[in-house]
C-alpha cells in the first residue's frame, strides 16, 4: 500500500512540476491514503479518513521541498482550527 501511494504521489508531482500553469505559483500538494470504515448502526454512510502521506510545497520563486508523513502531520497540527475565510453557507440564498 505504501508503494502504491508513493508511485501515485510521484506521478502526480511530476505532472504538476511540468505543467506551465503551476509555474511561479505557491502550491501545496498533499497526497492522502484514504481509508474507508464501515458505518455503525446509527450511521448511514461509510466514513472515509484521509491520512496525509507525502507532500510537496512549491514556492512562487521556484523552490520546493517534499515532506514525509511525520513532517506534514507535525505542520498540520501546528495550524489554527479557526478559518478566517470560512463562508457560512446558511446565509447564501440559492
């Protein structure tokens, strides 16, 4: 499973790196291993958990770095749970 995740990350990362539309832009690409768990009796649908795996951070100046699972989880855990850009969908009239 780890091998398949690494191959998929590598293929996607190389596609992004070659694509002109992504050049000179900040980019965060997080590859995830999705794990489906069967629903409990009170749940209607299976639960899918995203486990971050390799991650690529590309800066607008062209520099980039790849993070492994432990590094990306550490960085994610340091982030605030508050989202100042969050939109309240209840106030939007469709």
